[in-house]
């Protein structure tokens, strides 16, 4: 089952929060690593994360339209492997627009996964993913994309709480249904002053997808977000 050799696995247990959301809801500050509380507009709740890769992943989940749902510290995976009892809190569960679900473990560098603790965490992550019927992925800081992409995501997420009236949401959706348009044009359709910030807010709401690979300008391409497939799974079951 795992890419690593290991003794027999017994007594696998998946522990979830009672509200089916984030297992840990408070960062205690007992570790000497950076922590963050991130208020999410897309998911309508605060997110508690720690260390650089997790902190960088949360804005991705907020902005990129491929993410439909995401929960940090989704579950604790417990198992007896050989004579050792192991436990691991997985860093994220993610639901994607194509209907896939995955458990995600995050480290700063790939070498961190090769350390003994990282090997055990990967083993437990794979066990947990199989038990949940999910895929399993590992990410590092470089997985978050280029500096330009991350700058763009940071700029867009800063406008996530900008209010967009319902009639303007409908106006933007109607305009985008005719085909891609520039960010400047979409902004003009929405509002003469705050239109660009509204366009950013609509990306967080999965109404518009803005090209993130080049510097954001009035010429950046905007596209309608395709509808989700029927019968989408849920991370909250």
C-alpha cells in the first residue's frame, strides 16, 4: 500500500471533529514556528495553520477556482504498525472542481519527508487516504508556484471581503458567458472605481477565473468558471 516497506498495520482509526470541520481550532503557540489565523470568505470560517507551506496553501485555496472545499487538520490518523502505535494529524483535506478529494501533507522541503518522522507521517497519510477513499498528495513550499503567481494570489485574496451586490454578480456572469474578457473590461462593467477589486472578490466566490500566471494588469484574461459536475462529493460527511 505504501511506497515504504513496513510491518503489518492494525487498528486503524480516523478521528474527525464533531462538526466535521477542522480538528484543531486553536494554535497554542507552544511550537517555535510561524502560525496564522486566516479568515476565509470562500469557506466562511477562520482557518488555523502553521509553518510556511500551510500558510501559503490557504490563500491558494481561497483564490484558485480548482478548490471547491478545503479543511486544514482534517483528521487524526491512528494505527499500530508492527509494535509501534503512531498518530498523525494530516495537514489538509481538499475537494477539487473535478470531484476528486485528497489528503495533503505539507513540508518546507522534500528532504523533510525523507526524515524518519516524515516517512511515518507519509505512511499514515496514505493509510488515512485509503480509509477515507481519497487520494494522497505531498506538497512543499515550491509546490505553491512561482513568485509571480503567489503575488497575484496575495493581491486577489486581499479583496476577498469586498461586497459585490447580487445584480452585479449576475451582470458579470452574463458578460463572461459570452466568452473571455480582459480584467479592465470586467472591472468597468462592475464599477467605475472599485470594479477591479469586485472582480477579485468574484474569483474568491468562483464566479470568474483570472489568469494568475502573468502580472495582473487591465489586460489579464478573465473567464467564466465552469459549473461543477453533478453529484459532487463532500469533505463533511
